[in-house]
C-alpha cells in the first residue's frame, strides 16, 4: 500500500501540472484525432488529458520504485 501511495500521489500532482501546461498552449476544440477534428466536449478532452498525464507520470514513478529495490527486496 505504501508503494502505491508513493507512486500515485506525486503522479497525481504532476498529472495536474502537465495538463495545465499542455492546455495553456493548446485549445481542446482545435485538437485533431487521426486527421479529423475531435467532436468531444472540452470537459471530456480535459479529463482524458489529465488521465493520460497521470498515467504517464504514474508509470515513471512506478519504474523508479521498481529500480530502487535492493537484492533483498527481490522475490527468491
């Protein structure tokens, strides 16, 4: 449980910051998906963007926790 908290909480913060920075530069109504204009609402695009940022940050944090394990922590 402690590892999950160590991964998810910082990645939540980074996901929020990443979304703010991304959508400061890009307008969600002008994003294209496979060469066509997206017909999603602004709220849907913001939500998808946040969860994608959170997922990438969580993957990075989880990889860091994985690499910080010692030989004693490895299952035998």
